[in-house]
C-alpha cells in the first residue's frame, strides 16, 4: 500500500520525465513540478483536483493502475530495475507490466540528474518536534 506522499513522489518523477496522468480522454501534467525543493503550487493544485474528482479516475500514462489502486492493499510502489524510477508493483506478486519508461527513447539518460520529489520539510519538522517532546 503506497501512501499519498509516495504516490505524489511517483507522479512528480514521471511528470519530470514527460509523462502525464490520464483522465478520461485528457492527459494532465503540470508545467512546473518542483520549486525551491518543494512541490510547485501548480503540482499541489493538480493533486487536489485529482483527489476531489477521485483518485480512481486517474492513472499514469503507460500504466493501467489507478492512483486509488496504488493506495490500496493490493499495490505498492517499488523501483524499476532498469532506470530506478518508482513503479507500481503488486503486493506479494511480481511486476507483470513494464515500467512506464519502456516507451521513452533515450531513457534512462544517466548524463542528467534523475527526476526527484520534493523535500518534505514539514514532515521533517514534525519528526524533530516529536523527538524534542520525548
Ligand atoms: Zn524504468
């Protein structure tokens, strides 16, 4: 079961690699994914919009696993053995779908920094505070 934070990280990485999320006939992708180490306002707005419409309606282009399924007990997010990107994996199973990177030419490009998520400084602060209270 992937947490919402993990699913956001998964999307952020693939948005930066040029993938979008499929919603019916539409493909959604923010222009700017991260800003100064945080998720961009555009990314956060897009996530909120997806949550409001229901994560079961959205899935990463090139996969057939909805974002809601990723948050269910049956699925988790692991690391692609080819490009180290986050990929859906069935819990207690093996990966049967190819990584979404399969149709990207010139991928992985090890000359460039790999896509990454945001540093969640709020969660870090909460951890520090929890430690101080102990
Ligand atoms: Zn891959």
